[in-house]
């Protein structure tokens, strides 16, 4: 799940100079890896309960399915 109404970072590792394109919803963001790493920011999105696909394409392609946009909650504690 991705956080709604906020810029969302997507990052990874790749060879130096590799062109990386991240596609999600109606967005496509491209960057070039430097020092073995890359990072892009997706624009803020509204809540979407319909599962979508994120594609990260460089020398290889990674597809992440069933991604939702909404409220992200993190809970922790102990008994």
C-alpha cells in the first residue's frame, strides 16, 4: 500500500548510468542510477481501492501487482 495525499519515494539499486523508469497509475518517472542507486518520487495520489500494478524498468523489469493507495498504519508494542 502507498500513502495517499503524499509524495511517495521509490528507490532501488542498479548499475551506474542505467536508465530507470517507474510507472504507476497515470504516472511515469524516469531517472539515471548513480553510485549504484536510484530514487524517484511519485506525485501525491488520492485513495484508490482498485489494485494497480507498479512497473520498474531498467536493464530488467520488476512488476509489483495488487498495489493500493490509502492510509498506511504502523502499530507496535508489547504485551
